[in-house]
C-alpha cells in the first residue's frame, strides 16, 4: 500500500498489507497472550499503561508530524491529537484498580459480581483521526484485561504502527497490542468473522457498520459502532450571533470537514437568517486553507483525490459563498456554504464528509427540532440561545448523543461519546466505557 501525503501527493511509505493468513496469525498471538495479560495485577497493568502514556508524551512531536504528513492535519490539530492519546491512556490507566464488582444482598448466602475481560478485541480505525480513535478503543480494552488487534485504515496506518512499537517499548507483552495494516475487505472482514475475536470496535460509515453488525451477529460478537452524522447547529434569534457565526466554520470545517461530528446543517431562526449569513460569510472568508505545517493554517487538504471528487459532487450550481484554497498539488477544496430551496436536497440530507455546510431558516422551536431530527443520523449538534429553558427543552428534544449549548464541543475523554439512530451503537470514552469490554459474572455463595 502506497501511503500518500495529501498536501503534497508525495509517497511517504510502502506498507505491506496483511492478508487473511497474517490476520489469523495475529488473532492467534492475541489469544495466546490473553491469559497472562488478564492475570496481570491491576496495579501492574495500570503502571504499564502509564508508562505507555509517558512514552507517547515524549514522542508527541514525532507522532504529530506523522499524522500531519499522513493525513494532512494542521500542526495544531496534530499536536492536540498526540496529547489526546496520552491523556486517554492516563485516564484508563486508573481503571484497572477501579473495575469494581458489587455485593448484592440475598437470602441464604452472599452474592457478588465480577467484571471479567472478553478476550481478543479488534479495533477497526478510520482515516480521519487515526491515532485518536485507535486509542479510544485500545485504552479501555487493555485496561479491562483484553488483548487487542488494531486494523488501521489503508490510507493512514503510520501512527498506529508507531504506537504499537511504543507499547512494546513501554513493556506491554508481545501479542497484547498488535497493529495489522491491510484492506478492510480482507483483514478487517476476517477480524469481524473470526470466531476467536470476541468484540469489534468500529468507527466509519453507517453502510459498513451495518455490514459489520450483520456479520458479528453470526457469532453473537459484541460491537461498538461509531458511524455517520449529519449534525445540526441550531441558532435562535436571541443567540449571540457574532459568537455563533464566528464559531460555525470551525464546527464544520475543522479537519477539512472530515469529522462525523461536523455541524454540517446550520438552522437559523428566520428573523436573523440574513444577518447570520452575512456574519458567516465574513467568518468563512477568514478561514486559511494551506500548508498544514504553518501554525496559521486553519484547514488542510482532503485525504485523497477520490474523496475530493466525491465532495465536489455535492456542490452543484452556484454556492452561496466559498472561501479559497491553494492550486497545484494536494487534494484541496475550499470551505463552501450552500443554501437550500428544499430540505430534501442531497447535499442537505447526506453526509458529505468535507468542508461543505448547508444553511436553512426555521420558524420556531418546534420547526427547528423537526428539521434537526429529520435524518437517519443522531451523533452530535449545537444549540445557540440565551434562554436557559429553551436550551434544555431543545437539548432534550433533539435526537443526538452529544449536544453542546453555546459551543461546539462534543468529545471529552472523561465523558461518554456515541450516537443515536444510525449514528452508532454503544458509547466510548468516559467512566462507563470499561463495561463495553467486560462481562459481568454473578456468583452466589450459600451460607
């Protein structure tokens, strides 16, 4: 597999893809390593994870540079991502010693519960945030005592491979964490169907997520799915319009719009619709698209030429307005704002996964909620209003797993993350993620 820098189109590396046989061997190694890793004392497992986190911190700039080159992320984003990997590892390093069971009162004896690891866990990672999303699955799975096989996206395996090497350097035993570069249709598909893999963690498209869920059902394999999104950014007339408009580009154009949480539908109360668009146009014009290494750059390239063509296919006719982007080599696309005559237009209903946002007016609170919920997705969203009661009512009414009021923050590693409807199944991050990687065993001991 030729690994391409999307900003320069230079070949960064040639990576040999794993076939079905190598996938089976990786699962066999993980299965063989599981009993010893499960039996590592909680404090010792915690110390190994902390050592891993400290090594990530020492290599943070190297990891950021790899992500920048492989994905086209801006240097600021890439450094944040390396820090997030470190922080997630530290957070779940606290879990082995706090994986508590319960004592439940019963007649005639004592009833206790244990949380026991599942076994081999496969983490299938997308190309948009490779090292971050890998760690969201890996850290709680390892903390719970599972062994893990990671299948990174074909386009972006470099940070995953480096993290696996750092895990070994930190002292994690051989076979506990493995990275298996390869095609989704080969290595990924084999992991999903393999009888010795007890759980799949998948982040990616809803279409592929449905296929994974169907295959996993044959062996009653547990799944956590974080899938697509078409999230709404709802702006009421009483909102701070300057803040709402100034922050809207970052909510959808961050990582060039290649984000499941992108607020790619902006709903604006009709009395302030035109004023908001004027403010938004100024904010979009200020978005700097260019060299990811420049600290002043806000947005880098798209991941590939094919993906750029797919994004461009959604922009038909004349956009309401567009920003600018470099010409020449690199998979560039300008930040683009569309308005819609009808709410069933393809660009307003489908996940574009690029720097394209649609803006429409609404009449009242109920109308805004209807538009926001008129989608098969339900991942994230934002609500802008100075009315606390309205903020709470709308937050309860919108069908999405992660909402922000007067901000666009969706993901904190110490709070749950996941979607409603076809945006996914299960929750990642936060204090409850460990439960997704354990089985609860109930034991009754008679007096």
